[in-house]
C-alpha cells in the first residue's frame, strides 16, 4: 500500500455496470441508502433524548401511535400519506423524507467515488453518520458517543482493506483526538473554561480513522474555515459573548470533503501557486 497523502482513493476501475444488472444493483443501493436514511431519522430524534434506538418500533411523536411497516417505506409513504400521520393527521416534518433521500445520496456517492468496494461502503456509511452528527449537533449542540464510536469502528474496519491502512488509521485516531484534547486543555488554562467538549474529541478521533494522521490537519482546517465563514456571514455575537457554534456540524462537512476529495482539493490549492 502506498502511503498517499490523506486517504486518497484506491485504484478504482471504471464501474463495469451497465444494463439490467447495473440498474438492479443501483436500485438496491438507492433503496438501502434510503432505509439507512430512515434509520438516521430515528437516530436524530432518539439519541439526543436518550431513548433506545432499537426499540420500540417507530411511533408518531405527536400522538404516539405505532407506525405500520407499510407507512414506513422511505419517501414513498410520506408522499402517499401527504405528509400527515395516519392516526392523528398531524404533519410529519419534511425532515423525514429529506433525510431518507439524503441517505440514498450518501450511499450512491460512496460507491460512485470509490467503486463497489469496501471503501465505497465505508465512504457511504461515513457520510450517513456525518449527516446525523451534523443535524444533532446543529439542533442540540451535542455529538453522541454512540455515533462516533460506530464511525470509528467502520473506519478502522475499512482501513484493513485499503486506504489509509490500519496503522495510519490508528495513528489518525490518536492524532485527531489528541489535537482536540490539547487545544481544549490549552484553552482552559488560558480562559478558565473548556473550549471544546468530549464529543469533539471523539469526533476528530473517528475522522482520523478515515483520513489518517496527514488528513487530520486538513479536516480541522476545513471545519474551522467553514465555521468561521458561517460566523462571519450569519453568526455574530450574542449579549453574553460570542455565539456558540456547533463545531461538530462544520467538522462533519470538512471530514466528508477531505475523505472524498482531499487529494483533488490539495492539488487544486497547490496549483494556485
Ligand atoms: Zn400521530
């Protein structure tokens, strides 16, 4: 395995998938992705509320009625029900079909970028997890450890089949978590309060398993840049100090970008000079 900067892509042969087999396979991928997106909705609702994500079955948050399987088909059910609960008629937030479609897009992107490989699956799952983290951190300012631990497991497992290799993956995890820990403690020494939480530490550790130690600074830079741009345009200060930014949301954006297109972005950047 060559040690590429960032994770880079393995040599992916052009997808040999046309015809009926290809159409069938991509349909399966889209459907599977939409189902994962449906589960993402469960995670987004239940994790911040400390509810179990395995049981009970899906229920309507408004009236508590169980959702039958035929009312739980991604996107389609929402359209057929015209966005309303069958029992109580309360609107089902648009977030549900949107996340389901986004789930399909995540998985398709992973396989398009890295081919029908383990890395393609890992890339798709990473985007799914990042999406859930981005939404939860945006709404609640927390990054559940369940998600980052699951993501780190995916990253480590995938690293055995190719990039960045298991040694880089482990080292990336330590670097990612270590940098945030160091910054956080440094900030506390100077300001007397924590700048970043344990969720950020775990999140950078997880991203490190995907991008390796060389990708970690790039992810941090991309996340910080995104957060700074957001604060400059929409943020601003509240009365009691700077408005708090959901850093995890921007790290998610940076992590996805660097894992998928880190090499291209670096090449483009170096080309400027
Ligand atoms: Zn209902």
